[in-house]
C-alpha cells in the first residue's frame, strides 16, 4: 500500500479530488480526498478486477462535496463527464503496440 500512496502523492496536490474508476459491470466509481482511504481501496481491489485506476485530470470539487458517499467506491454512480473536468494536470499519452 505504501507504493500506491507514493504514486498518489506524486501525482495529486494535497487537497485534490481524485476519481477512482474500476471498469466492470457495472462500473465502480469513487471520489476521494483522503489519500489513505484511496490507497486502501486500490490495494483491496487490485487483482480482483482487470483494471483499477484513478483519473489524472481534476474533476469539479462539487462532485466530491455533493456526494453522499465520500471516500468510498461504489457501483452504479455516475463518473465524471468531460465538461466536469476543471483543468488538465497532465498530458495523457496512451501508446499501444
């Protein structure tokens, strides 16, 4: 879990809202500000799903503030839409063979 936490700390400034996604049927989504809880959820879900990841661009704070399920990952909740990204933190490049 320490390595997961190091990655979170390297990528996200303190106080960031971080969206966790698990593409499954149905998709699992969570909004986190608590880094320890996020790292614990990632560690718990890793290996149980084909992919467990966090989005690298910042969603609106309101998605976290208005969520009744803060710092939890749940199925059947809406993920961040493109128009709910507040700014780009990283240039994302996906390279496949």
